[in-house]
C-alpha cells in the first residue's frame, strides 16, 4: 500500500497524488492508495476548497481514511517511528531532518517543506523506491517537485481530467479559448493578502502582471487574455489590457475552473500550485509560453524553486 497524509487544497492535493501514484507504479504491484484528508477538513469549509477535491477527477480509486501509524506500518517502521516520538518528548535530541532521512530508508517518506528545492526531494524517488523494496509506504510532505513524477505525465494528463463534462454556460468562453492564441492569466489574491500569509506568499503584485502581459505581447502573436482570480472584480478594475480580454466568472466549481485554465494555449501564472497545474496540464505542448515570477516564495533559497521550469520566462519580483 501507499498511504499519504493529504495537505491543503486542490493544487497541493494534486502534487501529493502524483507523487503517491509514481511511488506505487515504481513498486510494480497493485497496492492500494490510501489518502488521509483529516488535516484538510480541519482547516476550513468545503465551499472554500477545504475538501477532498481529487474526487472530481478521473484519478485512480483510493481509500479515504485516517492513517494510524500503528495499523499501517511494518514492525520495523513502527519501531523507528516510536523512537522518533520518544525523542520528540525530550525536545528532539536529533533534528527532524535527521529522523526523516532515516525514515526514508525504510519506506516512511516524511519530508519538511523547504521551499521546493529539487535536490532535496529528488533522491527520495530514485535512490530507494524503484525496485519494490517496501510493501508499506507512508508519505507525508508537499512533494512539489515535477521530477518526482515526470515519467508518468501521460497518466496524470488523463487522470486529472474532470469527471463531468464542460458546463454549457461556459461554451462561449471555451470557444474563445480554443479558437485564439488564448493566454490564461491567474491572479491569486484572497488568502495571499492575509496577514498570516502575505509575508511568505505575496510575490505577484500588480507590477508583475503588467510586466508579464507586456512580455506576452512581444512573444505571442495576437494574444487574447483570459483572466482567472479569486477576486475577479479587483482584476477588472485594476488590470487594464490593450488587447482582447475575457474573465472567468469566479463562480465555477474548481474542476471546471482548472479545465478552462488548462485549455488555454499560453500562461501567466502566479506563485500558486493551482496555476502551476494549469500550465502543466495544457494540451499545447509545442509552442507553449509560460510566464512566471522569478521566485516562488518570499524566502531566499539556494538555486531556483523546482516549480519554476528552465523553459519558463521569468519576471523579476521584489522580495517583500
């Protein structure tokens, strides 16, 4: 089995699903996928996205249940995890990173969120888990590193298709997107402006979008901009474009919004996992242009975040 503690909303859930699926396929058996959404449910209301959003897509069938370490782990894994808990009671004589490094050698894929540094995550998959070594694997992390699941991208392209057909009320917008050089522009506001998250996450201010739109006009012939946002009225009032522009209503369910986004041919993304998946799932594979900020968090890390691909065009943004 591959059992994963799921964190946060759809964009993050997709990363955790992709990693879990890649690990399962690397094991070479028909182990079940088990996902624990209890952390998601605690954070907010379903109507705000705090739910099992994977169920809207054609993903592999999985069990949604609480993961109990004593029940799901092998005897050796139980022993190692018990030592970790015991150490924690005394204030961690060994660091969590030291413990997690040990965990990963025995099928407990626990990682800390370190800003998406690919060099930290990459060996988790390739060093230990290509040969079906473990029958029970427990995953706990964000796994926001495309290299971890790039070899199963065709599978993910199919599985991250919504179960339901496109909504009829969006037919005109789909027609625009499909018949033009459509550019998906994702403006993430909402919680990124909250005092709890602003310092870490608010990277893409209005100057970023103005510069990104200007760049798109230089590299895309006759672009048509399609805006998506959790504050679409703010976008209409504050971001003016001297080019054809359209706006998603802001009231579509998350699965429909994602499909509208990935149906576009080019992308201006915020530092949002939801926006990242839109460009990743795009069917325009030959000449796709993706504009992104030059850093993902307001935290300086060594090297570039693994979420910013080498083929992205980056716009410099100030650290807030």
